[in-house]
C-alpha cells in the first residue's frame, strides 16, 4: 500500500479553504465589511512577510498591533456608520499600513497614531 504525504503548506491551505467555505455558507446575511476584510488580509500579509524574512519579529508585532487597532475601528464603523470622514481616515491609515508592510518601515506607527 502506498502512503501519500502532503506538505504542511498544502494541508494548511486545504484547511483554510474548508474553513472559509464553511464561513461563507453560514454567514450569507452577514458579509464582512470591506475595511475589516482588508485588515484581515493585512494580517495574513504581515505573517507571510515575517515567514519569508522580510520583516523582523519586532516589526511584525508593531504592524500587527497597528492592524488590530484599525480592525477594531473598522468593526466599530461597520456596526454604527459614523460618516465618510471616519471611513476615509481609516482607509488612509490602512494605505499607510500596506506601505509599511511592504517596506518594513514601522517608524510611521508612532507619528500617525495608528
């Protein structure tokens, strides 16, 4: 009998696919707000950059902290929309975070109050 072995990356991808498919079928009425989805994607991107050695652990931690604050704000905005000014401000900070993730520059975090 031939035993097949799958790579851990394949198994993780398979589990993520199954989990997202299950989540999609159970929450048709509650779609993820775009700013929250963007924050979740940023978290995954930070993890990828860390694993590939493009970020240090300290940089990744700082970026994840900023991302978590933004995600909390995004969820609050989605729960009770407070107007376009707050949404635009959040979008701008998410743009800055995207740039910081790609560049590894976390200096903006203390100056922009993310």
